[in-house]
């Protein structure tokens, strides 16, 4: 425990702020599975809700930003999935817009 206290004391306020960014990103990235699990339980079938992609994207961006701050290529390269998450968000939003247009046309 004393090593952790020493490490903590040696961190600058900037380092601690970035640690918070990284931890928030990791919590969001991990939380996406809870979102998916709850949505599947509600439907009683495997499903990927829209929120999954938003949690993935924003969590991945935060972890990637932390990786850039730390100059950690493993973290940075590991988060290039944000491109896939962004594409899925594009498809979700495009689908929602199409539903909205068809609902307006039906009125």
C-alpha cells in the first residue's frame, strides 16, 4: 500500500487529471457490455442497443486520448476501433432519420 501512496504522491495534477480521463474512458468502454447485457435481458434475445455504440465510441476516444498523453502506442493502436464505432453510429443515425422521414410522410 505504501508503494501506491508513493506513486500517487509523485503524480502531478495534470497526470492525475489524465488518469481520470483514462479511467472514465475505460469505465465507459467496459460499461458498454452492461448496457448490452441489460438490453438483451429486457428483450430476452441477444441485441446490440444504440447506446452500446456510443459507449464504445466515447470510451474509446477517451482511452485513446489518454494513450496519446502517456505516449503509449499499445493504448493508442488498441483504440482504433473508434472508426468502426463511429461508422455504426452513422448507420444508427441514418436509420433513425429514415424512420423519421417515413413517419412524417405518413402523416
